């Protein structure tokens, strides 16, 4: 029997979604007028990630039990009390994906760590992807050097003073996301270093190293001057 190295249906679906993403980037950035060329490598990386995610998800849906579960879920969603079903879906999605309420009964500290990581990652994606696609961009207001305007799909959404608290919060939004992820990952790093059950079963390269590298990467993102200073001291 011939061994297929790829799934044709999944390949076509993933290719279509990737092409659709490129079209949305082109028109969402007003025909690349608002696209930052410096982010082109991030754009290609995001498109490749979309391709891989859609490919794997399509392969997963083709399994008979998975497809039956997916189909029945859609039928349940659009049958009967549609508004209530959609409300329930939205409420449970926020509660379990953003707030991570499912982990709270196990430990309030573990829940807080989960919540920080989830909120940090979701907010980082919500900020980075539209910026990379050129859907969000900032410009100086006409005839002004102190007022910035925020645009979404080319439409002005708001303006703010450059030196204001709001400007500080917006321009450092990814830093706040990084801090949230660091708080959560540091908690789990500490747990893996102190919990006897985890110490007995974990491996350095599979469990500890990813957390260490993750924290170092995020810390460098927030405090690059500290790493530069340490590097200079080591070199001297």
C-alpha cells in the first residue's frame, strides 16, 4: 500500500486559508499602504503558522469520531434556541480559555498562573497579528506633533496625546503581555523545582529548559539594557 506523506484535502484547505490571509493583509492594509515593510518576515512566519495550524486541524477533523463530534456540535449550535446557544458558547469560551476557570478548583495559585499565561498570550496575539498585517497603525494627527491617531483597517478609531498615560499603556502593551506570561511561567518553574512529584518525573530538556529559555527571552524583551550591561561586564 502506498504511503502518502501528505493529506490532499488538508493541503488544499490550508493553501486556501493562507491565500485568503494574504488577500486580507493586502486589502486590510489599504493595498499595503499601511503595511510596515520591516515586519515582512513576521508576516511570512505568521502565514506559515496559519498554514500548519489549518493543515493539522483539517487532518484532525477527517477522523470519523472527531468529525462526528464537530458536526453534532454545529448542529446543536444552530438548532432550537440559537441565541442562547451562541451566548453559552461565548460565555464558556471566555470562562475556560481566557479566565481559565476550570483550573480554579485545583488551586487558586495555579489558576492565577494559568490566567496570567493565557491572558498574556492572547493579548500578545491580539496586538501582534493586526500590527503585522497592517490592520492597525499609528500616525501623527494632521497639523500636530503631539497627538497620535490609531487606525484600524484604515479607519481612525481614536487619538491621544503622545506623553499621556494612555499613550504609555498602548506603546508598552506587549510589555504588559510579557510580564503576565513571565509571572505565570515563573510560578510553574518554581513548582517544578520544589514539587517532589514533578522532580521525580520531569526531565531537564523537556520540562525545565523550555521554561528557562522562555523566561530569559521574555525578560530580554522587557529589559534589554540589563542583558547588555551583564554582557559588557562578562566581556570585560
